[in-house]
C-alpha cells in the first residue's frame, strides 16, 4: 500500500512542478522532457531485465548444481540455528537457507551481478512456503530489508571509480563505507525484529552477530595496517577468488556425488529467462516514476530545501552537495552512481564532497529497485512494512555516513 501511494506521488509531484515551471517560468520544454524520460526509463527497465537474463541463467544453473551436489544443504546446516531465529517461518535445514547465505555473501563482497539472481532464487523458494501468495511473508520481508541495507565488506566498484577519477588513495573510503553500511544493516534488522517480535537478545543470535562483529573488526584492523594502494588490489583478488572457489566447490562436490552436472545446470538455468521476463513490468514501473520525479527537478528542490533548513541551524553544510547521491540511492543505483561520479568530477575525488558521495553510495542499497524486482519476481503485491523498514535502514546508513565521513575526512 505504501509503494502504491509513493508511486503515484512521484507522478503527481512531477506534474505539479512541471506545470509550475511552464506557467511561471515559461519552460516550454519541461513536459517534453518528462515524456522523454518515461520512454527512456521504460527502455532502461527492459534493458536491465534483459541484461539480468544471462547472469540469472548462469547463477540459477549453478545453484541447481550446488543443490543437487549437497553444498547448499551444508551451508543451510551451518547457518540454520541463526537463520531459524531470524526466519522462524522457514523449516529447519530448508534449502532456502543456503540461497540466503549465498546472496548475503555476494552482497558483502560487492558482487552485485551474482547477488541478484541468488536473491531471486531465495525469494522464489520462500514464496513456495508463503501461504498468501500476493502478501509478503515475514521471512521475505526480513530477507528483503537485510538486502536493502546493503552490508558491503568490500566496495570494489566504488574504489574503481575513485581510481579512474584520480583519487590519491581510492580505498580511503573502505572503512567508512563498512561502518556506515553496518549501522544501516543493524537498524534494518532491529526494525523488522520489532515488527515481527523477534528476540535479538537470544543467545544464538548474539553468538552469530558477535562472531560477525569480530570478523568485521579483524578485517578493518587488517586493511588499516597495509598500504592503502594495496587495499583495492587485495579486495578485488580475494572477492573473485572466493567467488570462483564457490563455483568449483559446487561442481566438485556434485561430481563426487555422481550428479550429472551439465543436466543439473541446464535444469536450473531454464528458470533464469522466466524470472527475467516476470520482473519487467515491476522494474519499468518504478524506474519510470523515479525518472519523471528527477527530471521535473523535484529531487533538486528537495536537496536545496534541506540545505536551507540545515543552514538555519548553524550546522556545517559541507556535506550537502553530496546529498543527491543519498537521495537517489534508494531510487536508482545507476542514477546514484552517476551523481557520485558527477560530485567527484566537479569537486575532486579527494575532496570532502567527493569522499562523502562515495560513502553515501556504499552505505545503503537501491531499496525501491530491490523491492520491485524481488517482490515482482514472485508476484507479491502487498509489501506490508518492508518499504518502511528498508527506508529506516537507508536513513540510518545516511546519518552514519555523514558522522563517519566528518570523523575520517573533515
């Protein structure tokens, strides 16, 4: 219901602002731009879905190999006690636990292309357990919000952009992004836990979360002790070695268990095209709405208004020029990426604004995109409180990003 009103609001606000510009500023091209943006973003939505087809075909095929080979079941048993408390609706040792873990792992390593098909696989498996097919289950909401919080340990793409734009130390945003995205994930988890009455002080949950904190702390310490120029190289190599090792483990164990690997891959891969086609309407809908909202100037007005209000309080406003990235990220990953590059180009990759934009880009995920794609892939129309919790996680990530960027760079 929230997404329904929000989607309509994007169009209504864009129309009102465009009409105002036409009447009072004689901007005769504004409606032409709005209509053009609808066509451009509809095309973009289709192209993204089409582009996902190959990746989803590959990874859904590999997941089927892993499922028949037993790797997914092993992963499910490893995280079962923890996930059973976060997803109490899912039976013990269900294969979906393996898919969820693989998706989270790909997100943490910054491997977006691998994370999406794994996430769609997990969402489909949870939908099979969902008694109300058009209404998001508690498990699906928890999974989606943890996805939208975007916990990323190694932000490869951001460091690559910073290197291309001349940053002296492209990886200097590594620790700030890790900290900001951790706070976003924590708030998202707490928000959903409150709605679903999940006891986060359960000793099993505390043990797993404590272990995760230790691992993140160890990574932060390790990367802080090596030369900055090595961070990007090591993280890129490690991410891809881990990813390919996962593929080999799937194939190797399947061969050991006498599984016909090729046929298993084909069986899973056939699902990829179907899923890609299913998400096209949902993706086009959200991208077109975001496009007209941005083209009308509503996003710029929102940023300018916030800058004015912040200025009235006497608070330092050096971070404000980077705010468009923070506002765009929940709406569009590619849009936010473009704004990040724009900020680094105009202000400098090593400027406070350039670094702030990079931390904003890495602190959260594309909430509306994920909600449209993940829920759309299984036909869910009632998202319940998923959007609310997802946006709370985004807000926490943005606030944390501002404080952490001032601590590290200002």
